[in-house]
C-alpha cells in the first residue's frame, strides 16, 4: 500500500469538502419536484456531455474494464467496451427523439402510458434495483483499501456517505454541477496517470515482450458466449434509467443527440487508455514491480498509485473519487424518484404536493444507499455485480419498452405486465440459485453450476431471462387479443 503524503490528504479532503458544499448550496433552491428531479428540463449540450460521461464512467467502469483487460488484454475494449458505442449511437439517432415526444419524467412513466399501472410498478421496482449504488460503494471500498489502508466497509461508509449527503440536499442540480467538475477531474487524472504508468514499466516494448500474445488478440482467449454477454450489457443503454432522466432533463432532442455523438469519442478514448493501463499493471506484476496477488479489478489503481509522485497521487485519488461520486449520486436520485414519483404518488397519494414528493424522494435515496451497501458486500468481484444489475434491467424492460415505443398495436396491458414481471423475477431467482448452489471459480471469477454436464456461468443468465421476457410478452398479447374477440 502507498503511504499518502500530507499534500495528498489535503487534496482529497479539499475535494470531498467541496462536494458537500455544492449540495448545501442547492439545498433550498428547488421550486418544485421537476426542478429537484430534472433540473427544470433546462440542460444544454455541454452540461449533458459532462453529466452523461461522468455518470457512466465511474469506478464500476474504471475497475470493471480493468479486471477484464488485466486478465485478458485488449478484448476489454474490442469485446466489452466497443459494442456499447453502437448502442449509444442508436440511442442518439433513434431512441432519444421518440422519448422526447412525451412529457415523461422516468422510465416507469413509459410503461404506465403503454401498459398501465401494473407494468409501471414492476418497472419502478426494476429501475430501483438497477439503480442501487452497489457498484459505486463496492468501488469506494476497494479504493479505500488499496489507497488509504482502510477496511473496505469503512471506505464505503465514509466516501459513499459524502456522496449521499450532497445528493440528499442538492437534487439533480447538484448532480449536474458536480458531474461537470468530476468530468474535468476524471479526464485530467487519466491523462496524467498514463505517461507515469508507461514509464514505470519501461514503455510499450516491455508490455509487448512480457504479455502473452492473446492479450493483443481482439477477442483474446475468452469463451465466445461470455464475450457476447459482456457485449450485450450495452443493451442496458437503451433502457437505462439515468440516461432517460437526462433525456427528459434536456432542453431539446438536439441537445441530447449532439451530447451523445460527441460523448462516443470521449468514451472510446477513455476506455482505451484504461485498457492499456490495466495491461501495464499486468506487465508490472510480471516484472516483480507489483505483488503477484494483486486483485484484477484493483490492478489499475495499484499500478498508478505506485507510479505517481506525492501530490499527484492525491489528485489521482480525488479524480477516482469524482468518477464514482458522479455515478452514485445519479443512481441514488433515480432510485429515490422510483420510490416517490413512480410508486408512492400513483399508489397512495395522487394529489401529493411537490414539497412532500421531494421529501419522499430523499427517503428513497437513503433507502437505495442502504440496500446498495448490502448488495456491495454480497458479491466477490465487480464485473459479476455489473452483469447481474444489467441482466435485471435488460430482462425486465428491454422487450416491453422498445416494442411499446415503436409498435402501437403491441401496447396491451397484460403483455407489458407479464413481460416485465417474468423478466425481473426469473433474473433474480436464477442468480440467487446459481450463487447458492454453484461454486465460485477463481479462474473464471464467477459462480458456475453444472447443468446436464455443461458449465453454466452466472453471466449466462440473460440467455434465459430475455427470451422469458419475450415469451411472456407474446403470451400476454395473445391473451389480450383472445379477450378482445
């Protein structure tokens, strides 16, 4: 573990204090729920760029990409990160415009319009589970352990707690402003870290000399079915609650489209640098510069901290903190909105005041943080946690939302309800079953069960649950049409 210099502590403490200050500043500046939850629908292209990139590029991506690149090489970019850009492009050119045609505030709003309240409640539960800040808190624990020498749980409580404070007080305006600061920080620290890490291992020549050839194969030596699943997690972009929130908060469709297209180039550059940095960490292990037992998802953090001088380390840690705080605040706010706007208001108090709605949203934010904390301690590695959450979202909402948006005759209440409900509960049940009955394979870094003599990885759950959701939709559609006749 690196021992932080005083200047490093000053930089980190100063950054954390500033984030709390932003939340306090915005605490009493909200005029109504729409202002609190969607920033008054006034986000312009520059702010959308910073908040979209900051939200999607937290420690979960920083360390999730790292894990795959450290163990398998450039497939982390070609097989895992790159397919996501295609989904962002689809969202920019096709999906965003359709979503802006209605006065939606949340993802469950869409399910309500096309399928009614039952589908809305399932969608709200799905969005709430997906938006639990488990990945962010997991990352905070890892950062605290590697960089500060704290117990992971203590890091989750302190670092995650600070992000919770400014989200509870400041709402989406605080989220958008801090995302802008965090965007600058994350770009700066990765740009600074790259040359130091390369110098630490002796440059690209050392990497090429020491790493296996498979590390430079665009598909590596991964199981093709696993690559397909990793690539398929990008489908979550098409039904992503925080992405939808930003579409609804934008001034216009053009602002969203332009922000996404520009963002694709920034995302691609960021992912590529992270991939190379993780490969440099593997090189450092082979050189004896890092311990052989370094965790794959903590490899990038370990090599960069080892390579950077005092002062710059503090800036890097602050930058890493900023990437994850920008993710945690966004997801907690969406989860809070699911509790207040998507469940409490329609189910219990349709005439609820904006003041009370904001209060219930804050309770929902706090609840999501607590449940996310519990989930973060239940998973052994970050990539598996990400695939689990993506599976829940994709399996529950992809079929009913996309079919509802584009095919009017498919907007049947029972179809949407059965599709979303079967997708959600089959995903949860299968994951619990595999974690309870399977064994954790350190080599594959996932849970595996034997079915009919075949190894079934936890990540393969989507191969079953997405078809279940589609079949559920078809069954509901057929029943509705039979009733109509």
